[in-house]
């Protein structure tokens, strides 16, 4: 998405593609935009979160963790709660949806955690 010739900084697997590498011009702006996408839309109306990306990163990480926990709880009880109400193929389809959402949220949580670490001054090194 960004010009590879502009800056050569290692970012680990799971780094969000919409966020410029740490140290690149405007990287915190792209990090803030990514983090806001991970949060409820109302978070955009709180100036303190917009002024302090580290704080926004913490809020985003916690929010995504909550979504992941809710998805896991829903998955754990779905067959028990819905098997008497819905036909088995529908329950199976719902389980597939929750598995897909769980996988997506794990990726988003990793990305949020990486961005948060970078905003706190962490540097990433290739393990080759």
C-alpha cells in the first residue's frame, strides 16, 4: 500500500497493512486511523483519544479483547442454546461464522498489540 523505497523498517507478521512502519512520515496518523477502525465509532468523538495514540491503542486492544471473549463465549454455548430452535445446518453455519470471526479478531488483536508496542517505543527485529 505504501512506497517500499521510502523507508526500510522491519515490521513483524501481523502488522496492519494500512499502518506505515514506525518512524515513517505520518506513521502515527495511519496508526490512529487503524486503531479507530478497531473501536466503536463513538470513540472518534473523544479528543483525548485522538490526541494520545498510546491511550487509543490501549482502548482498542481492550475493546478487541472483549469482542474476542464474547465470540468465544457465544461459540461455546451456541449449539446448546440454539439446537432446539434452529435446524442443524443453520446451527452449523452459525458455528462457521463464529469460527471465522474468532480468527479475524485474533488477527486484529495481534495487530492492535503490535501497534501499541510500537507507539510505546518498541522496535521490532527480524529473527533470521
